[in-house]
C-alpha cells in the first residue's frame, strides 16, 4: 500500500513537472535582447510600432489575421553574456492576403539603429521601417524561419504559433460600383466561342473568343469579386478585318438595353458587372452607322447582324472574255463597233463604298468586276451600270448601280440574298456613256457560282 501511494505521488510529481516544463517552453522566459553587442533599450517599442503598421496594412490590403498575430524579432546568435543578438528584421504574423501562401505567413519590416535617439550607456535604440519588405517569411511550428533557421522571439520570451495558425488566404473584396475593366486573370475557365461568333463591319470587325461568368478577377491586392446583388461576366475578343479595311473596332457592352463603352482595345479579358438575372448582355460593334451584336450569354450573333458576316466564302473568280457588238450614238452620228467584254470576278459585301449598305441583314451587295474594250480604245474601261444586270435563281434580272461614290470610278453592284450561290450576269440594253449612248447589239449572259464554303 505504501509503495503504491509512493508510486502515485511520484507519478503526480512527474506530471506536474512535465506540465510546468511544457508551460515554460511554450510561453518562454523573458530574454535580454541586444543589437551589435549593445542592449536594446525599450525593446517592446519597435514591436508596438510594427504592429500598428501591420494593422494598417491588413486593413488596407483586405488581409486576414488571427488572435495570435504579433511581431517578433529575428535572432542571430547568443552572446557570452547570455543576451540574444537580434538581426535586421522584424517578422509580423501570421497574416495572409488575397492569393497569399499559408507557408509564408509573415511580413518582414526592416530594423535599424535610431541614430537620432540618445540611449543610456551600453544601450541602443532601434526603429522599424514604415513599410514592409516585398518578401514574406515561412515559419515552422517551432518558431523558426525556414529560410535561415533563425528564431522568432519577443522580449517576454514568447514564440509564434505553429505555422499559419490555421489561417487561410481571404477572398477578394467586392468591387465598388458598376465594374467595366480589363484584366489578365479571371477566376474561372471561360467558355470557348464558336467560329461563327464574329461580326464584320465596313472597315473593321470583331471575333468573340471566350466568355462566361466568373467569381473574381485580378490577382493579389488587385483581385476583386462582385458586389452584392451583381455578378461578373468576362470575355475576350480579337480584331477581325472589315470588308474594306482593318481599323480598330469600336466596341461597347449593352446590358438589358443600356449601352456602356466604348471599350479599350485589348487582348486581355474584359470584365463587366451585370445584374444577377440579366435578360441580355451583348458585345456591340459600331461601324458605318450600323450596330452589330454578339450575345455574351450565349455566344450567338444577333439577328440585327448581317448574315454575310459568318459566310466563309464571298468571292468567285470568273476570268471570262466574250466578243461583243455595240451601237454608239453621239453628236458625230451613229455607228456600230466591235470589241470584247471581260468578266474578272464577283464578290459579296454588306457595305458599299458610297456609305450605303444592303436593305436587311439577310441581303448583300453582289459586286461585278467587268471591263469593256471597243475597237479604237487604248485600254479597258469600266462598264456603265445600266448595261449590266444580275439574276439569281431565275429571278427577274436587276440592273446594277454604281456604288463607288464620288471617286470617278465604277463599282457595279446589285442587291441579292446573302446566301446566294449561283446566278447569271447579263450585258445588254442601252446606257449613256462618255462617247454618247451605247446600245448592246449582241447581248451576253454568263453564269457565276460563289460556293458557301
């Protein structure tokens, strides 16, 4: 019985001493800190300053901290006097910012001697930098910094908590107001747009590459999420050539009928804040007075956009030469002369050089490139529009008009369906010309074919 009691008492003493030892190890004993062999005067002061600065940084950068977040001296070595010699850095943490690494939860502040202070003999006064370094420090559970195995310590001997103390990087703060910005980083994988998600204008065009809703955009301190009651939509575009030029596209975003822009020309992602349940969100291309759209919700081209924009093939080479006879009536009299007509190619466009465009999105202009050379001419001439007509799918031939504008040139066009594949071009009739009135004696009709792809 006596032995049992003795054993129990001895065990209790061991437990008490063990707990006391753990308590001392965890809390630590006060230590005397020195810098370059001089005792640090008021060693708590630099830590208090660093902690005030840390709190301001955490608030400004939307960071996260724990109840155990504090600042610590980094140690170098122990002196023969028993003092702990500190380094040139104060490490503060654990603290994490958006996209931060839990393995590096400490901010570093530079530590220097305050040359303006007047310390007691054998002492030195230290101060910390106003801003943290750009680097962060990793920490082990035992209070050492992995990079150099230096310890973190405070004058009362306390050590930092294990690792990041359970801290995780905070979510990005919400953006303020109606966001319309560009960024190189978005938080989700976007949906790839189809090859048909393109609109072509007169002088420019645009292709939608990717689009979709995202939970955030940006990286680090610049990262943002959607404000309450809204969500973020991101998309990426690339410029496409227009029908007669390759100017930078004039783009905007239309949300439930309200247009915002113009957008900055960029190869990065564009992010816009939209209502939680938008009825429509469209990318708008404005060119030559025509607005074309691509839905940023579905990737579909709008019904107001020319069907010709998504047609793969618009041009067909003809290379046909026909002999002709025409009657010329003018001040000098009337006569018949011979010559030839050459049909070079046909092509489709929605816009004309004179600023006009086809009457509806499902229509297009068919351009006829053809020339005539009559006996006595020194070179080929463009054909007067009144002498050419176009027939599609057996329809009544329609005379061409000159869509070249006031350039002194001739651009023979006729309006046809945008999905035209084949038809016929006729050279016939009478029209006024520089030489007088031309009347075709031997009408010519040639076929044309423009494959869809």
